């Protein structure tokens, strides 16, 4: 089976698109998964640092948690201003509608938007899941659609299900990312400002 299709099928099964909707995607890992990478701290930082009018979260999963937090916390962190355009993209989750959030079913290798369509692009714990032969394509796509920059987290270890395809140290990732702009480290986040 084609490795990309195999990978997609694994995530579709985990997300419940194929099989039971009752499956817990993170049943064999930390039950608080996502709270650290999608929490109020990074939402506040991203909104204040970039002041985006548009935000794309790539690899948003079935719940699009980061966009929901941005929507719900925007006026608290930024003040009375119109909400930015909030968009989530994931290749394995079912398309769905959330209040004030767009969702697209698409692969990170082929993001279906124009160059610099979003002020900021975020991706949390997604890059390590990309097949090694596709990582440069995915990074090019993230930065192609970003106008101001990208915010991401990257895991450097294997999870119990063996879903991380790229296990590399921070130095390896820094070499990959520095060609796209100035790297700023904030806690465990990589902020690459174009």
C-alpha cells in the first residue's frame, strides 16, 4: 500500500472516520494530550505577537481545538475587535462546521489556499508525523500560505503507537526552519517570523 494512503488510513481510523466514533485517539498516551500545546498561553502569545486578521491551523485534528480557543479567547486577549478568519486543515478528520471557524479536509503537502493568504499558520505536534520524504514539501507549503510567520511545536520522541515518522533533535529542525525566517523560541514553541 502507498505509504501516504497507509498513514492517512491510520489517522482516519483513530479519528473515528472509519470505525467507531467512540475511539479515544490518545488512549495509549497522556490523557491530557493537547492541553499543553493548544492552551491559553500559546493562544495569547500567537494573537498578541502576530495580531492576525487570519489564522490557519494545519493538522488541526477532528476538534480544531486551537481555532476554538482563539475564537473563544480573542476578545479577552486582544480587546473589542472583529474576530480573525479562523481556518483548520486536517487530512484525516471529517469536514465539519464550527461557529466562526472554517474547516477543510486537505493534506499538508497540498494546502488549498493562495500564497500568503493567512497572517499566521500554526501547527502543533504535526510535523513529526509527516513522512521524511515529504517534510520539505510540507514546510514549503506552511510558509507559502503564511504572510507573517508560523508557530509550531515538534515532538522529538516516539509515541506508543509508533506514529512519529521523523524523530530528530532540535538542531535538525532548526536547520530545516531557519531558511524560512527568524527563529524565536518561546518555551517549547518555535516561532518563525518571515
